[in-house]
C-alpha cells in the first residue's frame, strides 16, 4: 500500500479571497494529493489547509503554494489576532498511512531546504528540531514578524536551519517546518467581549504557565462577532483529552461570571478524540470498545478485509 502523509500548512492570509484561492489551487486536482479541507478566519487573518498525499506530489504541491504565498503576502501590511512570523507561517508533516515519524521528518527537511532556497529562513521544529529551543513552535515564533529581524542576529541561538542566515525575508518573514504527531486545533468562544478574561483562562490552562501538559492556549478577540476566544492547540489528545480542556475553560470562565458560547475544531482531528469525549460526557463504562462497537469502524474493517 502507498505511504501517505498529512500536511497542514498555515498561511498568513484569511481575508483576501483571491489570494486564498490561488494558494488552495496548488492542492486541487493534483495526482497523488487530496485536498481534505481548508479554513480561513478573518479575525486571525489566517488560512489553514489540510492535504494528504504521497511524499513527492505532496512536496511539490506544498512548495508551489509557498511560491504563491511569497509572491502575494506582505507581512509588513498584515494584521491579525493569531501570532505569526511568516507568510508561510508553519508547515507540519504528519505520518498518516504506512508511514512513520522518521519518514515525515525526512520529507519535512526536503521541503525546508527548498523553501530556504526561495529566500525564506527556515527553522525545523517539533520532531525535526535541531536544537532544544526549537522544539516548541511558540518559542521560535516569539517576537513575531516585527521582532524577527533583531532576533535572527543572535546566531548562537537563532541561526536558521535552511535559507538566509541572520536576516529575514523582507516580506515573507521566516517559516517553521517539521514533523509531528496529530495536533487538534480546538477553539472555545466565550459569551463575553472581554479579551482579558480569555487571556487569563488561557494562561491558567496552558502547560507553559503551569496548566495541562500537551496543551497550548492563547486568548484572542473575534472582532466581527464581538466575543473573546480561548484558542487551543492540543499536541497529544491521548494524554490531555479534549473534554478536559473544555471543562477547564468552563470552570475558569465561571470565576468571571462568563459561560461558553460554543466550541469549534479547525481542520481535521482523529475520531478517537471525539469518542473519548463522548464516553466522558455519557459516562460510558470501561467495557466499551470503539473498535468493535462504532459502526463505521466495523464497516471500514470489513471493507479492508474485502480488499485484501
């Protein structure tokens, strides 16, 4: 069977439809690549694409999208709620089917080198990181685009892995590329416009401030809806579950007399993450076997047996 990888590149453009479509077009109708999903947010001013494919065609699609983003995005004119440091802000590769993290790492490094050849400094992160201070994306992104030129002068700590050394791309900034395991982008919207409440909640629940392991969070303002959001990245849903993050936000919000309006998932997520949450809220006992008792899982198993 073919080896498949998932790629979830993030671009710093969520408002100009013509730019968004030109980037997404790089993944449409390409043999060996399947565009699974793309989502934009005008408040975050960000585009997130989810694509799956074999290594070579997926690499070609990603690099073509990078060329378009470099041409059409100028971070000197970019504003948004989501932290960003590059036009192609981050490019993660995830092993998907018949592939492993080592192969995803090799693919990430090939893409990183090519992106560096386009004039964009590239830092390898997560499982591809070459230094301890580059494992965490937030650490690389600290200072954002506006502070990155000064940051990169510190060659002892921030010499790029690929591309220009000691300077940023004048309009596209810098990028992070790497291999990682599945991540869930999970946002919780609050029934308040007070951004400070969202920031306090995010600080309480995220690991870097003493909260849950494998959980990253920031507070952002959704100006179009006039509400505050706790924007969460869950880097290991098996060890810190979605329901645990939700309940933590709910509990902390009550301190300020605020309730949860709704939650949202950005991009794709593993089905098991939703099953775990359903089991928690329905108080299903430990005898439940998702592999045997979820209808879709059994049907998929039967289909695979027929193919074999």
